[in-house]
C-alpha cells in the first residue's frame, strides 16, 4: 500500500477534501495534517479541528509551533540560502 502525507491548512474544511477522497478511492492511504486551530482572516472566526478518519482520509490536527517552542538553530553555516539563488542552472 502506498501512503500519502499532505500538510496544508486548505483541508481544514471537509468540503475541500474531494481530491484526498479521490486518492483514497484509488487505494492510497491518505493522511492530511492540518492546524489544530485556524483563525479565518476573512470571516474572523476560529475553527477547531479534531482527529477523524472518514472516506479513507485521516485528518490529523497539528498543534501550532511558536518560536518559543522551536529548538534553536544549530547551523554553524548561518542562514540557509536556496541553491537556485546563486548562479542558475549548470
């Protein structure tokens, strides 16, 4: 069995999970990670998400990480820069 993990706030609303259900119908094990709590910038309301498995799609709420809960960076090289920002294709 193939497994798919998607992490996105887009799938907080069950109506947006049609593509995920289509993948599950093809025999894939689909898990989507969504924020546990999401404040809608347009409507201003807060939406809470709980764990569920429905139509072959597992919804896994992820608690929000804040800068206070993230471990400090251990990179001695400094900030990460994308490789494409250098000279371009070789």
